[in-house]
């Protein structure tokens, strides 16, 4: 019996929340296949698309991986700080950046639909 989309999304989000580092769709699939061997990649991709559309997960475009949303920001800018050494991702609220990002986009007549900022560097644990 097929699971409903909302339940599948909850399953995928549960896998993401159990991790401290970003996961690719295939890493999520591999983990979920342990209990559901017949699960296919499109099912995970559909759930991830819905979760990112709902703002419940974020896609890190630079590394093609996903993290759960850990902040409450309806119309804010998630700022995702990615450690290049250990891979941990910290999420910050970048609401104060919206006006500047919008002004930059307006200069080239670009109309943003969503904002996500990724910063790559070293977390405090990896700096020493």
C-alpha cells in the first residue's frame, strides 16, 4: 500500500532531522530503503520538492544536498553557513538582508521568488 504524500514527506523530514549534516536525496533513499526496500528515487525527490516548497527543508545548491529547516522564518532569508571541513550546517535568520538582496536584483530587472544565502567556510570547531 502506497503512503500518502504528507506521510512520505514526514518520513523524509524525519530522516533529515536525525542527521547533523546535509544529505543527498540518494543518501536519504538508501537510509529509507532499509525499512522499505521497494522505495524509488522519484518518491524521495517528490517529497523533498514539497518540503522545500513548504519551507520545511532547504536545498544546498552548491553541494546538491538537503537540510531540515531549523528556524521559523515565513518571509525571511535563510542564511546557511556550511563548514568546508566537517560539513555541519548552521542556519541563521537573514531577514535584515532582504532589502539589500532585492535592491541588487532590481538593478538587473530580476524578480526574486525566494532567497537562500549559502556561506562556505570553517565552523568554530574546525578553526582551531
